[in-house]
C-alpha cells in the first residue's frame, strides 16, 4: 500500500466568524495522521500557564505505560507538577459509557483537574487549548488506534484571539461526577490471574482436555465467592460434584467417589492449586491455595447462576476467562484488542482453538467481536480484532425481551430476523435481531435474503458481515429496482 509522506507547513489564514463577523490572522499547521502525537506532546511539554482538554474518547490503560495515550496523560501530569493549570473534560454519555474511566483515574491520580461531561448528551469534541493561544483541533481522539493507525485530520492554530474564542467552549460544558468505584463492576468470583497466565495451569488443562480438573477448580472459586472467604475449607458433596463433572453415579458409592477424590488429588499434586483431606467418614474437604501477592480478575456470577459452567466446552470456558481478564485490564465494559497469533503466544494454545472458541462465544452472545479490517484478499494484512465481554442476561430476562420483540415486530418477522442474525453468527444477539427485524419490516424478507446471499461466501471473521454493511447492500438492491 502506497504511503503518503506526512508534511508540516505553516501559513497565514483569515478566519471568518458570523454574529458578529470579523477576521483574524493566525499561524496554522497541518498535523494530520502520524504528525499529531509528536506535535501534541511537544506543545504539552512546552506549556507554561494552562492546558485545557475536551476529549470525547481517551482510552488508556494503566499497565500500558509505553502506549501513546498513556504517555500523553503522563505529560499532562508532569505539566501539573511544574505548576501548569491543567483541566480535562471527558465524555460520559450513554454512547461512551465507562470507556474513559481509566483515563479519569490516571489523571486524577496525577493531580489533574478532570471532569465528566455529556451526562445527558454527547460531548464529541477533540479540542486542546494551551496557554490560551495554541489551539489543537480536529478528528483525533486520544486512543492508540486514532493516534497510530487511523486517517485523522488535525490542525494547530496559533492565535490569542482564536484561543479566546475556543476557550468559550469549555465554559459552556456541563459537568457531572458519576460513580466509578469498583462497586459498579459486575460482581463475580475472584480468579487468580496466574491460573491463566501460568502455562502449566489452565492452558495445560485445556491442551490435555482435562475438563474435570478445570471444572472442579472453577467450581471451588465459585464456592469461595459464596462463602466470602478464600481461606476456608470447603466440604464437597460427592453426588453434587460427580454430577457437575459428568461422572456416572454407580450403585457402589466408592467408584464415583474415588473418581472425585482422584480429581482433587490431581489438582493438588499436578497443578498445585488446592489442598485437600478426608475426615474420619471419608468426607472430602478442599482448600484453594492462594498467595498473599496474588492478583485476581472477576468471573461473573452468571457463569454459574445461568448454567454456562455446564453449557460451554473447555476451550470456550478458557477463552471466556481470557476475555474477562483482558477486559478487566482494559476497562469495565471496554474493548480489548489482540491478534490471534498474539493470544496464542500469550496463552500457549493454538490459534485454531482460540478462534473456534471466540466464534462460539460470539454466537452465544457472551462476547462481542469487532473483526479487523481486511486490506487484501489473503487476510495477510488484516487488522487485529477487538473483543468485549457482554453483560450476562438471565434466561427469564432474555425470554421477556424476546417476547417484547415478538409483540413489536410479529412472531414471523422475529423468527426471520433471528435466522438472518444467525447467518452472521449473531443469532442470540437481541440487538442484531432487532436490526434485522427493522430491515425486514422496511424492505421485506426477500430483499434481506438477497443481501445475505451476497455475503454468504465471506469468511466468518470478515468485518463486512454486519448489519450496517447489509443495509448498504439492501439500499443498492432497492436503487437497482428503480
């Protein structure tokens, strides 16, 4: 792909404004695409008095200190320490949700004055004003993708008059302070991070197909969640555990109980994850082995409450844990991104296993996958995917929502919409089903079917397999009829 060389040019411009109209002279520099980051960093590092930032999306992670966004946030903190008055406004509208929360925490920890806006409507600006006379404006959010990959148009305007005009924007912002404490994270059981990252544990179980050991340990973590105590011996009901592990309960109790005890023994001796003992009545007691330095991520309570611990196969359970962990590292309810090759290397499982698991979880509406764009025909330069763990719906809530959709669109349309959603691996995603129901209601089943046939040969990870693209095909089909 041909790359256009970036350039940095200054010129004099007359800027006109209405009500009342006037003209001013300003020095303007084009800092589009890859020029943006370096220019912003230089200006922030050179600020003397004030920095005001209004940013729709500031996607940062505290553990990515080397990332462009993290470095910009660090620069704002450094400016604050040297006496610069730094104020940042971040969007918190429903469309953004909690995606800016990590940046908020990082800025607040650095002593920066940071506020949320957009509680009732979206604050979509990407505006920076430095020392009242340096204005940086354009399309780029503070995300690593916008800074490092996207085509973004941005300018620096040096003018005290123009700076004063743009500072009025900040004065008109309405701020609010929603709760962002850990209490608003989805509740769940603590899973030791090492269970995933240590290749001798969950990955080893998955490679070996040792689903009994995996399920026994995850069950134990769920029991710890219910008891609220990690350092407590937990009694194991042999019948319940045998049923949970899929072990046939014979008439002779010793046979299936021996299998349960053998599983506990494996978790202790092979994996070092538990301790256990038998009392005088041969009752089994287990204790998870945790260290004081252990860090955790959350596995939602719905994993057990809604039966996913028995519905998912081993590779799907493993990848769901990966999604929970990576999502927690990214932000609550935020997307995380990584190539399948990178995941395979990090978690010691082959790409095929992880890809199949991701597709299955998407089909069951447990995760959302945003497939990276494809530049060529062979997928060799495909961009990495983005993932997000979706909130779990109880069967009762899902049934009620489906019933409401059937009433709104009619049963026939709902069934057809669900079949259409299944054709792009989203048959359980109620939002996608609703999108297809709208398309069917507006254009008819036949036209929607024709559009689906056009993308039927696309690979499952082709980003064009989505309702927006299908709607575009439908518009083209309808225009062809005219």
